[in-house]
């Protein structure tokens, strides 16, 4: 039902990288801020200094003492009264999707136009403070893998991308009455355990870093046996599995199969959440406030009385289920990870700004502010298999840093006031 009402597009062009965008790319840089957040401990270090060299964090400590030991010729970036955090992570995004209401505006686009939309979307995500994202489908056969490689090679600006290439789905793809052309371009159909293994191999061959499997599409549900084959084949190739599952039966099959994350998870019961905790399965929440839903979808979906009634029913259902799911997940001890699932145009917002609204929605529906920050940093890094690379301001990690106005531990709205972004030691916004 969510996909029936949530649709999307890329947003406005972000500003180009300024002349100083390469500051510190190859040298030594000392970044200073009024305070830096220790995400794990949930506390700040005052008058903080972060020493960056070779694209990684070398030292974290008091700025004054670190400056006295700074080698000759090293740069200093003083961020004044801003708060320093690790770069944000969006664990569930769709950089190539561009829907407006119920209309898929990418349907008639050429591959080149879709690529340009994705590049713009990636650029906007980075400008908003997201230095790592996991793209979970909707990019054609290998569009997101190609975008990942372009960003890695410096041919396009954007966050670090983990690509899923095509989604694995029950026969027929993720939708109703899709054409064979669309199915073959966007999905890998799973029928039987051998079909599941073939689909994983095809995704990996196309360059997938992660396997995205859609467990349920209406009445079509992949079996636990098929999902176990997906997980086994993915594990054999060093890939994790993200499972779209929105009903109780779908979540149960996904958990039994041993996936790494349940995406959405609206049908998860307290018993299933307890099993998720026991098996180390993360819950990637994709939530929105009523305000966001109305801003994005209400006008388009009020074309008929039936549309309006369905939309209002969905808004009520979301308002009831989302806070309950968050409470139950926290009670069970399930690791909650942030994933915007932005595949729609939010009027007046860039793609990155729209993704940030999901973090505010998590807080709105009851996730404490420190947990919201962890959901988009340390928890996400652990899920993505990047625990030792990103997600925290600690020596040895990649120098992915953002600075915001305000106190995100008290007000998650501060995450929307990004004034500085560094990715891998390179300043991309200041």
C-alpha cells in the first residue's frame, strides 16, 4: 500500500563545488569546531580538533594542543561554533527514481537522461551531508554500479555508493501489469531455489555490492526456501541481503532465511522483532510525517473520491503503526537504521533535503534524538559492513565529517542545517 501512494522524483540542482573543494585532499588538515560528537557515547568533546591526513582521521582531541603539534604547511579549517559529526548514511535510497505523484516521470527517459538525474540526486545527497548511501534498486541493469564507479573515479560528485543493481522479486516484478521490457530492465525474477541462486549470480555479475530482494508484492510472496537460497548464494559471494518485507508472513520468511536487514517491516510483530534481535537482523525504517505525506502526495492523490479515501486511510494507518513499531523495536533491542526510501519529488526540497526529513520523522514518531543520529551513522555503518570505515569520528576511519548549526542530540532538526561537508578528507561544502 505504501508504494501505491508514495512516488518520486529528483529535486533541484545543487550548487557546484567551490574553488577550495580540493582543500586538504593530499595534505594534512586540522579541523576545529566548538564541539565534536562521540556518537557511540552520546556526548560532546568541546573545542575539538580532528587531524586529517591521506583522507583518513589520524587523531581526535583538544584543538589547542593539536595545533601546537601541527606540522609546518598543514591547513587549519576553523568551523567556529558549529557541531561536528560523522558523515550521514542513507541505507535505503533510490537515486535513479523520479516519480511525481502516481506518474513515473522516468518511464520515457533515455538512459542518458536517467543517468544525469541520478548524478544530480547524488550530488544533492552529498551537499546535504550524506557521505555514504545504499541504492536499493530502480537503476536498470547496472546504473547504480556505474554511478558508484564514476563517483569513485572522481568523474562525478556524490556520496560513497553501495549498489544493488536489479531487485530480486517474485515473478512479475514489483508492481502490477508491468511490461516484459520493464521487468527485464529493473528486476530479476525468482522462481524456485535454483532461480533464486541464478538471480543472485546475475546481480553480482552486474556489479552489486548488496542483494536487494522484494519478499512480498501483493499476494505474491517468496518462500522461506527461496529466500534461504538467496542468502546462501549471497553469502558465498561476500554480499549482504536487504529484504523488502511489509507483511507478517514476509517478515517471518525473511528472518527465517537469515537476511541482514528487513526494510520497512511494518508487519513485524513483537515476536518477530525478538527473533530479529536474536539473529542480528537490522530494521531499516522508512517513515514520513503526515506533513510530508500531504506535501508530496495529497494534491495528486485527490483526483477522485476513492483516491482521497485511500490516501486518508493510509495516513491514519501510518500514524498508528509507525510509533508502535518504533516502540516495539526498541523494546526488543533491534538495531534501527535510517533509510529515506526517497523516490519522490518533495516540492521545494532537494533530494538531500528530502532525505533529511526522514530523520526528523523518526524523532517525530518516538525514536530518541541520540538514537536517530546513531541510526544514520554507527548503526548504518555496521549494517553496511563499513563499521571500521565510516559512521564515527575515530582515528583510522575515513575522514567523512559534517558540521551543523545547533545540538542534534537535543534537536534532530539541526541535521538539516549542514554548513560543512568533508568526504574522504576532501571538502565538498563549506
